[in-house]
C-alpha cells in the first residue's frame, strides 16, 4: 500500500470513529425515533413512548426525559408512533409501531439491556415492547400509566365500548417472565389523577409483586394530577426520585462529580 493510499484509509477510519450519530433515525420510512447518545459504554438503553391517548402526542413531548436519561450516561430514544391525528391510526397501529421501533433500536445496540419507558397511554406500548424483547429486558418505568384497558379501565375514542383486554398490560402480565430481581418496575403517579385513577398502577404493582418480584415500586405524589411529571418543577422532583430508586435497585450509580457535597 502506498503512503497516499494509507493516508486515505486512515482518514476513512477517523471519519468512521468520529461520525455523529443520526439524531433522528427512522425505524420506518415515515416514523422517527429521536436519539440522545449517553456517555456510558455499557448499561441499559432507554426507549420512551409518549402519551396522548393514541389520539395525539409527539416524540418531542418527551425530549426533556430522554435528555435526562442521556445525562445519566445512558443512550435514550423518544419514539414517534402512529396516532389518530398524525395518520388516522388505531391503538393497534400504535402498538405495532412501538414494537417495530424497539426491534430497530435493538439492532442498533445489539445485546444492550433495555429499559422501556411509558407516559400515560405510552404505558401499554412500553409493555408490549417489553414482551417482544424479554431476553434483554432490564426494567419498565411508567409515569401516570394506563395499565387497564378493560371495559372497567381506561377508555377513549380509540377503545371500543367492550374495552381491549387483549392489549391491556394488567390482563397480559402473566406473559412477562418476572423474576425476584429482574426486570424492575418503577411507577410514578399523581394522587389526584382523575384521568387514570391511582387504583390502576396500584393494582398493576400488586400483580407484579405477586408474580415474584422484589424490585417493584410505585411512588405517589400528593396534590398532583395526570401528566404532572412533564411540568418543570415536578419533573425535577420525579427525576431525583427516579435516580435514587434506580441506584437503590443497582441499576444506576450517580457520577462522583454530580454527587452532593
């Protein structure tokens, strides 16, 4: 190899090693996943699904949370998926996109552990993505979560009068392999939530624990309503609680330079 050819090869290698990851990779031609790379070389990848009742909502709604996970050192994604407003999509279309996005991210990160994150109506999407990728599942984090889609649970224009038990996390939990220490479950809910009553995550927590888990927690916040975790001041509080809970479960170590004096 001539010196010129060797220099060209070295330049190509340097470009490859220093290339900037695509911040909006597409897992389908018309669907994006906003990407926030963390600095840690190992640890879980966080995959977040926004809320909006499968009617509206955007991936951009959860940028603040994805950035928080990235600051924890973890690679993080906020997934765009089909809704009624952006494509006339049904709940089934939302679920299909959720699983497809997770498969795309798994291919990008090979054998990395996965933490799925669901906000409100994003909770069933996160749950079904968990079912599809149990071999790499590290945990599930849910905020103001919809966990019951039966006729006695959550309902809106995307849910028929008889409910959707077939898509309900509460009614399909037996399909998830839950051990004593993994996967972990963390839920955060407002005590005054009148969109998704606190009884839903309470029942889901009990079912998760009944399946044998020692690492399942529900943190309830007095005077807070649905979606409170996306408001600036409450989000900071919830973020602190989330980091503490993950550290206690052995899934996060706060960097020394961020530790309180």
